[in-house]
C-alpha cells in the first residue's frame, strides 16, 4: 500500500461517517425525503433497504484532506469541508442528470427516473442546503469563525462558477460555433473551480497565509484544467483498452471538446464534414485525419502540458510536506500522468 | 403615511439596491446567465431590456428589518440578511414553478417556459448560491463572525425544512388521505419556517440574547401558521370581492386545505362526495354544507386564533420598542387581522 492508498482509506472512512451524520443516515429506515438522498449516495436501494453501492472515487474530498495535512494542518479538522464538497458534487449530479435526461448513473437508475423530475429537483435542493450545513460544522471542530465565514463565501462563489459552467455547457449544445476560449471558460467552471476550491479549503483550514492558499488554489485549478484537456485528447486518440470506451465516441457524438473546437476553428474541411448527419467509420477516419492535419492534437497536448507544469509549480511553491505531500503527488500523477 | 409605509418604503429601497449588487445588476445588459435571474426579479424583460415589474410584496425582508430595528439593532446592518431571505424565496419560486408546471407568475411567463426546464433548474441553483453570498455580506457590515456563522447555519436548516415542506406538498397531491397533523407539519415547512427565520435573523443581527431571539422566532412561526390557516378559511368562506378570487376555487380544485382535511377526517359523507369526479356548483354547495356540519370552519378558526394569540404573546415577550415596533404591529395586523 502506498501513501495515497493508506491515507485515502482512512480519510474516506471519516468522510463517509461525516456525510452520514449530516444526512441523518443512522441505520434506521429513512423517510422518502432523506431516502432519496441516501439512495443517490449508494447507502440505500430503491425500496430504501440498506445498500452499499460504489459512490464514485471521492477524489475531491481526499485531495482537500491531503492538502490540509500537507499544509501543516490536521486533516481530521477539515473533514466537514471534505463532506461539504462531496455533497456539493452529488447535488450537482442530481440536477445534471435531470438536465441531461440521463436515465442511469453508476449503473443504477437516476433519482428523476425513479421518483419524477419534481421530487428530484427538490432532493437536489435539499442536498445543496445540507452541503452548506456540512461546511458550517467546521466551526464545531474548532476552526475560527472568521475562517468559516471565508470558507462559506468561497464555497458559494464556487457554486456560482459551477452554475455558470453548466449554463454555458447546455448553451453550447444548441450552438454551431464555440470558440476555444469559450470552451476553456466553460470547463473552468464545470470542472476546475471545484478542484481548486478543494485545495483552497484544505489550506484555509490548515491556517495557512493568503499567498500559500493562493498557490494551492491555483494548483487545483490547473490540475482540473489539465485533467479535462487530457480527457479530451484520450477521447479521440486514447488507447481503447486503457480508457474503457471506444476512442472514437467523442467523434461519433460530435462532442465539442478542445481538439475538435480547435480543428473547427482552423479547418474549413472539418467544418464542412461536421455538417454531415451520418457519423459512420468513414466520418471518424476523415475527422481524425483532418484534426491531425490542423495540429489539433499538438495544440491540446501543449495546453495539457502547460496546465500540468503550472499545477506542479504551484504545488511546489506552496511548500507542502510529509507523507500527505507524497500522497498528494501520487494523486496528482494518477490524474495527470496518463498516456496522452 | 403610517409607520409601516414610511419605514417599509425606505427599507425596500435599500433591499433592492443590495439584491442588485449581489446579482450584478448594474445597468449594463447582463449575459443570459444573470439575465434569466434579472428577468425573474422583474428588472429585465424577456429580451433583457430594462423593466420594472412588480416583484411581490417583499413582506419577509421588511419583517426581518423591522424586527432588527425593534429589537434595538440598526436595520441597515441587517440589509444583507433581508436580501438573502428574499433571494431564497425567489430561488424557491423558480423551482416551484417547474415542479408545479406553472406557465406564468406575476403576470409574466415563468423561466422554464421561456428558457426550458434545464436552464431554469440551473438558474434556480445559481440564485440559491447567490442568496448565501448575500447573507455572507453581513460580515462586511460589521456583524461578528460568530453571528454570521450562526445566521448561515439557521439559514440552511430552514432550507432543509423548506424542501421537506415542498416534498410533503408534492407527496400529498398523489395521496388520498392526509391527516391534519401532516398538513400542519407541511405548512410549517412551506410557509412558517421562512417567516420564523426572518424574525430570528433580525433579532440575531440586533445582537439580542438567546431567549429574546427564541421569542421572535416563535412569533414568526406562529404568524406564518396563522396566516396560512386564515388563507385556507378565506379560500372557502371568504368574501370574493375582498380576496380577489372565487371563494369556491379551493373546493372546485379539491385542494387539501386545513378545513377540508378536518372535514374528510370527520365526515364519511364528505369523503364519499370527494370521490366524485365532477365539481360543479351542486358539488361546491354540498361540500360547504358538510364542512359546516362537521365544524370544520370552527376548528380552523380556533386554530387561527390560537396561532395569532401565540404570535402576539411572543412578540410582546420579546420586548420590542420604537416606531419599528409600531410598524411591526401594523404588518402583523395586515397579515392576521383579516375578516375570517
């Protein structure tokens, strides 16, 4: 077991205990109000019987706790913040599933599929409120009130950015043209700001100074951007056996990812090709050829590398230390050192 | 102009200025993300041109500010809290309109009608986050951090209760039988807790002790319950020319209000009648006769009077003072001294 596995195991245990305390999951059968949330978290099945379903990788809360410890704090003190970001993430999934009309998540039916859109919207709202209550519990663990107020403010400023990202994402689906800059702004909101908040809150609870907090926040932001751009590259040129989905899916669904948007900006032939309804294997082959010709892969790779370098530089500048730093490096490698 | 009109005018001005600051409404044309929210607030039309549409009575924030002043505080300091409860109320309206499939509100099309359910869910989430940021601004006006943390906690505990009330309300529509107790619990969540929060936050910002804060909170809760029960009575026996809608609407729509639920519990004939599909004027007449026979009106009137008495008793026990107290009494009379 390496540092990340060892620390991550202990941290996820504390995280899940905290989330269960906030969501009143105490072994007794919940009413449907809490039951819907417990189902979403994987703690209950659709009949509200006990369940223990994979609840995702919980990378964000673990990163938050590792930063807190590596920044000289006690990660146990930051558990309420870790619970808050994980509940925030789960709230956004409940509403995203409605907005994207997704029938399943993590191999199970989504809330709106089982209980209707109306109750699912409301369950998401409930979890959003409870995420805030989770964060408020920092005060109970001895974090000074000034820092709690600041944490809550950064939490909601991030929520604003998240909803801006989601607004843009839904808007892009209806538009013909989206620029590379608009796309970067969108993924900043949808992905990067939440990872940035995690790193920032970890350092804030550790009691760090503003300069150090800013380095951690920038590390999280750049890591989030690098992660998304690498995902975009692998979605076209990735090794199917490694990424577990057909590498051409992003092309057949005409998904507007970074390489595609760059290609569309620079190749009239690709723009012409993308007006085609049918996306058969000939379409995929031609699209990839055109993307390669425009240098879309190089462009995305250069971006990913730059974000990765900036993330690592900021992490170093924050002067983390101890086994949590080692674990943080392992986590960062897991996210960013993929073969792209 | 009486005290309520004079103070209310000044307070609403400050309230609207604060909400505009939080929602970045600064005279420049907003993007669609903010534009949807500005439209909902009545500041913009559907093409995002400037508008000035009636934005509701804003009773909750005015009550909050009056309590703050009557409790010995400076109402100006509490303006961020007033903005927060008004934005919270408006967030819940955006989602309620989707959940109830309401095509119009305040004489205009609802957000989901104009921009789709997906974007409207997201706009509600955005306003929920911004409501929190509004409350956080208490700190900028010199409210001690400990009180801000407490205000935020009570704010989100109230949001949990609100979503519980909404969950129950939607659940009741699908059920045949709802008890009087279940109904009281539901309106407590849907209506009373928010008014209670307003009174509580006003007293909290004024720096009052816990006993006084509790009296104000109970005053708000009881006033909210009394208001709703009086509405229920007027919905059946009210003077049509005074309440502005047909007094029989609640009967023809078979709405499960307090008198009806009491009647259904105590009259087999009414239960039998309510299995009927058709709700013509004979139905209305017979329903009202049966309700009168079971003593449903007396039951509801007794409840309304008891809640009103408790509200007034708690208000007195909180020892409010000054012109704001006079205005608070005028507001309370306006809400509760209706002819029922």
